């Protein structure tokens, strides 16, 4: 039996890369101009530049960690044996652009998160 695919995807259709969405707090002018990144290039004071870039690095790391937890929970839900339309680890890996081994680990991580109440706000 073949794995389900999204309704908008035709058989044999190549995977399309999605553009990342702009961050909600990034000024719209900076999104249109690829030369600007949170106005870091306009900072002359290296101390200010270090402080602001460090702040952004920590915010991106926190966002990535939280997004990973949500990915894991989604993978666990999609692989749930109680679902009639459950997906295999291989299919989840394909959709998320992971290896199958990583998909197995993410499903287990997601199950642990779901058992313990999911992602909590910090």
C-alpha cells in the first residue's frame, strides 16, 4: 500500500523547497532588502554589535529548540499506532527531510513529550 500524500501533490511531483517565513519581529524593510539583517550591519560599536548579535543567536536557538519539540510531537502523533492513517518512520523522514533513524528518535522524543504534557512555555 502506498503512503498517503498531500492532496495538492501529484504523483511524481518533485519536492519543492519552501521559503522561510520572515520573523514576526523583523522590520518589513529588512525583509525586502537581503543586505540588512536586523540592522546589525549598521552598528559601529563592536560592543553593541556583540550584544545584539548574541541576543539574536540565543533567541534563534530557543526558537529552534522549541520548533524541534513541536516537530517531535507531530511526528509522534503521525506515527501513533491508534491512527488509521498513521505514517511510517520512513514517510515521516521523507516529509521532514530527516533520515529514517532520526525520525524514529524524534517519534520517541515526541512520545515522551506528549506523555509529560507536551511543550511548556518558559
